[in-house]
């Protein structure tokens, strides 16, 4: 897979996760007393954080020209957060 393709995959994956988080948050506003509200809040937080993490990883790949950044200090902290 070429560098541009990898960046596109990370962008789309991050966008999908982030959009899911936003949709769940909006849905929660319509049904605040739902029995699943706590679980859905957790799902929304995961979607937003996971989407942001993928975009951070994408920006690191762009910054390094496609060199693997898996072992960098920033990525270790990001994985620890998630």
C-alpha cells in the first residue's frame, strides 16, 4: 500500500469513528432517560477519541513521510489513553 493510500485509509477510518460518536451524542439528546444512556455515552466517547487518535496517527504519517510511527512516544501515549 502506498503512502497516500494509507493516509486516505486512516482519514476515512477516523472520520467514520468520529461521525459515529457525534451521531450517538445527538441521539442521546433526544432520549435522555433511555436505559442505555450510560452505555451510549461510553460509545460516543470512544468514537470521538478513536477518530481523533486515527487522525493524529495520520498526521504523524504525513509528517514522517510514511515511516512507521508505531514506536514513537506520542503513539505509545495515545494507545495508553485508548
